[in-house]
């Protein structure tokens, strides 16, 4: 529950992002609820981009000396789904129309969000991705942007873009290479494989594993430990990491524009494969919505 009425009023306009401010633990919780597909819709991206102004306006309830959030956690309200990636239906329309401007605008919206998450929204803030369901393509890229990645055992993650002759261009290479190095990063991207959380934890991509259904509790324990065990040191080390090995906006933008060029070179055969993935996005969302409806009835 939000600790501040002004904050609560400002987030009422959000339709695809469920935001809660828990002042007792200094945490902003953000849960994605995208419509009509479980992907990064333009509206969802726009709502996430509004967060910095919300976080920097100082209108938070009392917490410690500063009254500022220390952590931002983002996950999903969709059962079994974190995020299934970029808006492939929109990609298809823009590619068919040869609309380079539209593709560039969408790509920049994506990297705006990735950069905000990776840089802590310009604040001394630790960002945490909480993955409790499938994260594919841009969904996995979005998760990788966070400072700390927590995933429940058994969830699946992957970068399937290579299957339709493209590559993940909204931050995957940048974020993975900081964790794995270039060679291993390219192996992961070019495999097109769907990975289990346990495998990615062994590789060093996921920081913390949680038991199924225990993701939020695992995050809360991590936050409590950080607050009581050398919090100043941990924050300083996070800042040092960004100084030594930063992901700059310019890097993300240059790669995103390479992605636009590559997208406009896709063949009809490639686009047919993309169409199948569009249908899979729609089918997965419809199935998840039906299961949630049945659960609510029960």
C-alpha cells in the first residue's frame, strides 16, 4: 500500500504499470500489466519512462533520514509471464510500411527504459528485476538491465530473435557482455536457445534464485540484508561498477540503430517466422488470461 496520497494520485493514470511505494522498506514495486499482448507495448514503455519524474519529485512518505526510495523492483502481474519481448505485431506493420522513423522511435523508447533501469533512474537507487514467469526477447533484455536479477526456479528465458534472422538490439549484448564477456555473450545470443533460470544462474547471468512462488519473499530478504549489512559499502560498490564498466546511452543507441537497419533487411521468409511468434504471443496471453479468470472464479 502506498504511504503517500500524492504519490498514489500520480500513479492512478497508469494503465499498464501497477506501482506501489512501500516506505517501511524503502522500495518501489512496479508490476507490468501490458495490453493487448504481454510485450513491451508503446503505452507500457511510455508509463515506465514517466517514473523518473515521479521518483525525483521528493513526495514520499517518511523513511529514514532522506525519505527517498532505496530500491526499485519490477516484475509482472501476468501469471507465468514476465514479458514476451518487443511488440512484434508493431514491428511487422512498420517493416511492411518501410517506416524507418517508426522503428527508430520504438527502438529509442526501449533503450530509454533500459538505460533508466540500468542507471537507477539517475538516483542512488538499486534496481531489481523479479522474474516469476517466461521472459523472451525484449522481455529478457528488460530483465538484464536491472542491477540485480532475481528469478524463480524453473522459469524460462531466451533471446529467440536469431530464429527470424534478427538479433536482440535493445541492450542484450551490452548487459550480457558486462556479466559474461563478448565470447560467451555471442554464444548465448546466437544459440536462440530457451534457458532455464538454473542454467542462467550457473552462467552468472542471474544473481539470485528463488523457489517457485517465493520470488517476492526472496527479494524482500535481499533488501533487508542490504539495509542491515554494510549498506553504504554496497551502494558505493554499485557506483564503482558503473564507473569501471558503464553502459552508456550512446552505446545502446548505436546498437539499436544497427537493429533498425537489420530489421529493414528481413526477407518475406523471415517475416513469416515472425508472424508465427506474433501468434504465439497472442496465444500465450489468451491462455494466461483464461487461467487467471478460472482461478478467480474458483
